[in-house]
């Protein structure tokens, strides 16, 4: 059996690692697998199964057009045509879609090809809300519900996927509805019950929606001894850790910055995945590191921490919660999206209630002592 995955990245970040984990399971069962991706580099161990859609210049061109015309997902025409010629020859029995946004594939062409192959089993894991909105991947902070009836006058035009000129979210909404609906033999998969509930209120409600929580590699993410505390002079500190691939207000950056002022000198806030330019702007009370694709090193940092906190304001089912707990570190999170579904109820605080987060941090650190 031949299996084809499509995702924006391969083998890196949460969605890329989810794809490669699934691919490895299929390969263990003796199936042939390929992962088509659009952006960034692929770890060496997966290069034999990775198929690049387009080139860097194709992505840059798509980004520019999306900035102007607000049409992410409707560019990359030549790159998508070339990829679909390859896909037709590969002739997959199963097509498993993941993130289709990210300036690398034309969804109109892709779904016309999918609909031309009614015998192919199609799965689509939704990692956010982009599939059923006219623009955005998340709308929680904007408190926008226009996606239920048809997007217009987008309040988040300047957010990812950013547009600086036109607002065509209404056109995007109708184009997505036309492209995505009416696929035979397609099952949607959401990592959280929260997202499933949203899908069933959207134009995708015709499809069966299975909830399959994200999983992680427990061989990698497990308690690991390390010299992290000694290396950074944290032997006598209680480490409060945050990890993300993106750091902005939707991920609670402002709350992480305020947190040290609410804790005493016994605590140290450590952030991982922070861009170099942002590291220079953070207060000295925060110890910040750039992102690492070395998962074993990341597991060592999780293991060294006393408590992991996820102060996200928009999220689906974050794998960082799972990774931290697999390394033996308790996780505290806001009651945001599907984030509470992976932690004990007593470790969940109302979104934005930083005082409640502080109380829970101190309770956990006292119990650990």
C-alpha cells in the first residue's frame, strides 16, 4: 500500500514530527510512504521519503502575492501542477493531509485532483482553524465568529497569513467551501474535542470527524539527566519553563514577561524557541534560548525544569504539554482551546489569570520539594 502525507514541513516542529511519526508506523507495517512538504529543511534520516513541493523562490513568490492579495492557498500554481504530476504517478492508496497553509500549495488544484480519485482514502488532520475560515488560523483572541456564516471585513487581516493590501476573506471563504466540500471517502481528524466542536459548526460539518489526540515519541521524550542547571547556574533555582516555536501575544509572551515580577528570586523563568532578536529585548529576569531541532536536548531541558507552563491564548492540542509531562515535569496551562485536555484539571487556570498561575506554580514546586 502506498501512503502520501502532505504538510508544510517534514520532520521538524510539532506537525512535521507528527507526520514522520505516522510515516514510521506505516513503514514498520511494510507500506511505502512519502511525505510531501513545502518549506524549510528535512532531517537527514527522512530525506529518502521527503518530496519537495516547489522551491524557495516559489514560496517567496507566494508570500508576496499573499501579502498583497490575501490569498494564501491559492498561489503556487506551477509548483502544485508539477507536484500533482508526480503524485499521479506515485498513485497513493491513502492521502493524509495536514497543514495546507504556509504559502506552498494551491488548494484548488489539489482538491480537484483529490476529487478525480474517488477510490483514494483521504484523511485530513486539522491542526488549527484555517480550513474553515476566510483568512486566519485562530480567532479566539479576536472573538470573531464570522466563520460561521461567511467571513467579511476581516479583523485579523494583518495576522498570519498576513495581508497588507486587500481583504478578500469573503472570496477565500467561498473558495475554500467549494474546494473542500464534496470529497468522497474523506475523514477529518482533530487533535482535540474543542476543535471538533468548531468543525461541526462550520461548512465542513458534512464530514465524519474523529478526535485523535497528538502523541509523542516516548523514547525521546522521557526523563533525562543533564547538566542544564549547572551549566547556567540554576542549581538553587526553581525552573519555570516555557517552550514554543512562535513567541507573540497569542502565545502569552506578555504574561511570561510579567511572571518574574510575581515570583521571588527562588524562581527562574526559562523560555525556549525564542528568536535571537527577541532574546535581546527580553528582561534580564528571563533566561531565553533559540529553538532547537535536537529533540533529545529539548527533553533534557524539560527534565531539568520544576514546572512547565503554557500561557497560550490560542491553541488546539499543544504537544509541548505532552512532551513536558513525559519528561516528568508537571504542566500548568490556561483554559484555552484544547490545551486543558492534556493536563490534570487542578493544573488549569482561567485564560489570562496570571495570579492563579502563580499560585499553582508555587503549589507544585512546594510539593516537589
